[in-house]
C-alpha cells in the first residue's frame, strides 16, 4: 500500500507520467492509452445502513476516524428546516448505527451540504433562505436558474465542544466565502487550512454551471478570498464537490460536461503554490458509470477509502464506499 496521505498524489502522478519517456513532457489531464495506473478503487458497495429505498441520500462527509458520517437525505421524518442527517459507529470496520436528523436551526430556511471537520467539532453547511428555490437544496448539480430571486445559498457553520454530544452552537454566517451566487462548502483539506468551495455562476449564454475555488482559513468563521481553479476544465464544464487531500496536492471532484452525467475525476499538483491543471477520471471500473451521476467524493486521511454518491440504482441517489488498492 502507498504511504498515508500520499496515496492519491502518487497514484495520479504515476498514471499521468508513467508512459513518458526520458525528457518527454505530459500535461496533467492528458490521457494516453499506454499509461498504466499504480492502483485503483475496487469493492464498490452501497452503504445500506444509511440509505433509504426510494429516497435520495448524498453528500457524505466523515470525521477523520470515520466513526461519524454526515449526509443529505430526502427522507420525510427529518428535523424541520434541515435535510442533514448523521450516523455513528464504534469503529470504521463496523456498520453505522441508525441515522438521525441533525439541526433544525433554520426556521427561516433549510440546511444542506454538510461538511464535517476532521476532528468532528465544526460542521459547515449550506443555508438556503425559505424565499429561495427549495428544489435545489440537496442537489449540487442542479442547473436551475434562480437569478430572479434575491435569496441565495450561503455557507454557515456550527460548532460543539465534544464529539460525544450533539450540543451544537447556533449557526454563524461564514465570512469571506459568500456572494450573490450560490455557495456550498466542502471539507477542509491541506491540514485543515483550505476549503474547496463550490460556487454556481452564470455563463455567457445564460446557463448556470458550478465552479470550484480554494479558500484559506483565517479564523473560526472567516476565510481569505477564494481562488478559482480555472485550469481544471473548459469554460462550459461544471467542476463541483471538490475534496482536497490533507497534503493539499490532490483534488477530487465531480466533472460534468454539457449533456453528460457527472463523473468523479482528480487532479494533482507538484507543490502547494502550483495550480491544479487538467483532470483525469478516478481509476476503477466500478466507480464511474456511463449513464448515471457520480458526485460528492470524500477520502479517508490515508487516501485508501472513498465515499461518494451515485444514482446508479433506480435513479435514486445513494451513498457508496470503495477501497483504493495498489499492485
């Protein structure tokens, strides 16, 4: 197995560079038939204990010890004003306990898109006021245009003192991330310093797409100016649901070209000061499908366990788990 926290970076670089001869340049994102991956994601299985038949369950994020999972759910018996659910287990090798609804903070709107911190003490979420279009609360790839509505989805956060209880603080609007466009949070990477942020923007032809930005944390409730990752794909491609590894060198995300379903891609960089350039599908024959939507990647700190969402069964979003193995 590859070194912890360097698994994906090493594997991706080997995939991209392994076919090059001495002195030959291969651009990140360029694919060659003879390139051989040094590992792949296998054993894709639905996480049955947190899924409900016929209901959408998506946006999984976990604590670093993988003993808590937070996710979106459309099931009817949730807390008022929230689509966020969570489940616990005693160890990462065991099934999760019965999921429970979380929050109910937003009497004037709804909460979705949970992004739990590695230590489990901070939860970032997307808050949508009740006057905004509720139809896209739990769907990060919905391209509906709510430009005629002044209310947009913003990032809030809640905190707690201990992971053994559910006594969360009141939500606080996070400074530095929110604009008049829709923003949705993702878990912090690069040692807890940088958030990959999803932002929905209008294109020149009037459509809407998602962009991924990176914002450096500057305080408990404040981030620096988000930096657009504009070299990942063309201007008409949605890049959303970004997950940044703890070493900050690999970004995993949903890649959605026009008229195509979303698939899980990754990109690597050689240093923290370099941009992410180009995109390559995640290796593994069962991770991406041809006709269904894959989204919301989350990786364990050592890069060996992948959680994601897909509607491959009955066109209903469910949460899946896969393992990264090397030869």
